[in-house]
C-alpha cells in the first residue's frame, strides 16, 4: 500500500472501533466505519479485485456464518460488484 503512517494509524483505530461496534451489535456505526475505511483505501482495493484467490477468500468468508468475518467480506464483495469490478453477487 502506498499510504502514509498517519493514514495507517487512522485505519487501525477505525478498524478497532469497527470491531467494537460489531461486538456490541451497533450495526449502523459499524457500517459507517466500514464504508469510510473502504473510501480511504479504494485505490488499493481496485488492485485486489483482479486477484482470484482474494475473491475466493472473500466468498468463503462471506458465507462462514460469523458476523465479525462475514459482514466485512460481504461489504467488500458488494463494493466490488457496485463498482463493476465483479460480476458475482453475494447472497444477502
């Protein structure tokens, strides 16, 4: 990633807060944090969209049944789908 140390620290704090929100069932704030994280790293995300192993990993995570793992994977797959980078659509 071509990201500054400050941005990496911010992403770390945001991801910890995302996890805290998920653990307490605060889906609205978790959703907002996740989309904010995606917005910060969107250029790097585009590079991974063409990696089949990464997409398969996300598909498996999306269907694992554990919210802390499946929700972010579904969000990311939906992001790729909405951006036209992925034709497969995850189950809702």
